[in-house]
C-alpha cells in the first residue's frame, strides 16, 4: 500500500527528529564529564541511528526520496567535557534536555501512529515509540539516581 501524503510527512518529520537526537546525543556524549553519562548518550545515539534507518526504509520501500539534509554532519571528536564550564552546561542539564527531547519525540510518534493508514507502518512506528519511551526512562532513571530529578 503506498504511503498517504500524511504518512509521508509524519515519517519525514520523525526522521528529522531522529537526526536531531543523533546529533544531540553524540555531542552530549563528547561534552559529558561523567563516563557513565557519556556511555548513555553513546548508546542512545546508536539506537536513534537504527530508528532513522527504519524510517528511511519505510520511505524508500514506498518509492520516496530518502535524502535528508540533517543526515550528514561532522561528528564531535574527542572529549569535549572541558567545554562545560565555558558554556555553563552541566551533565544534569544535558540529561534534562535529552529527556525533554525524548518526551517531544514520543509525542510526535504518537501522532504518527494514530494517523497512519497502513497497519504495518503503524506497527513499526509503535515499536519505535515504545523504544523512545524507553530512552526517556533511561534518562529519567539516570537523573533520579543522581538526585537531579525528584518527581515527588
């Protein structure tokens, strides 16, 4: 079944969001001072790469162009944690921003799931949305374990 215009637009929007997440998490991994937080961001960037590939496959299997201007960029090199004081950014702020991003991305996938006609597309988007919610949980737990997020 060919993509509807709405499905195509929603998939492209989510693909843009995935590339934003990849960029953020790779940059945040380089900027974080704590090694465990660096690894959390590296792992999330890898998972977001998988999501981007899934979305690109959805588009290409339906004959759509998969070019995305956000796909390529210069990945940060080395440890940039020494930049934190100059930028006024802490590991807690990096995690908080990432959690806010995941909340937004999960909501975007929710819209895409609810407005998809094709059951297979809907199922793939639901799977990605569940993983995005898992990413948010990972970030939340990392913050909570350090006393940086108290939901009570």
